[in-house]
């Protein structure tokens, strides 16, 4: 049975209405989505600001506490933060300190408590020290050349 001109016109009209409705729904959904996205972004920004304020307040209070303990003449009862918590590891820093001390990687490793190969891997950036090793690195960083050599003699003397 051939399609009547009226049927063809009705089908085209239905497709046109469907297309128009779909486009309208997409537009409305986009607007609503943008509204919610903007609200979420505003909330996230507010949370970041509050977190930054709390961090500033925390460091300010730690400073005040340290100052109060120092003015009373008493040593702090407990450390609130570990020095390794704020220590940054830099591969070139380890290498420059090792060369400043005039030590081989093996000897520097003995001071830190690791192998010479580990020191080379740290210096080349292939690996990074574990969190538990950072305090040991910090102690060695605080040593001068004489103190490092003395400490190395103590360690080597203990091994023999």
C-alpha cells in the first residue's frame, strides 16, 4: 500500500516535534547541570579556604606554644611534630652534602644505615628514601666533616 501524502506529512511532523523536544530537554538539562556544578565549585572553594585558615591557625598556635615553653625556661615536654615530617628530600641535596663531607656513597650509606647502592639510587632519583629513613638522613645532614668522620670510625669500629 503506497504512503499517502498526509501520512508522510504527519510522520515528518512527529519527527520534527521529537527533535525539537529532545533539543529543548538537552538545553534544560545543561542549564540545570551547570547550576549544580557551579554550586559544587563554590562549596569546594569554600572548603579549601576554611582548610587553609585552619592550617594557618594550627601553625600559629604551635609557634605560640613553642614561644611560651621557651619563655618559661622549660624544655618542651613533648615534640608536637617530628622533624622528619617537615623534611623535604632532594636528591641533589644528598649528593652535595655527601661530597661536602668528602665521603663515598658506601661510607655515607653507613652513616645513614643503608647500602652505598641505595645512596646512588637516591642521588640519581631512581628511588626515594622511606619515611622511616628521613630522621636518619636529617641527623647526618646536621653533621660536619669532623663529626661525620668520627661517627663513621665509631660505626666501622663496631663492625670489626
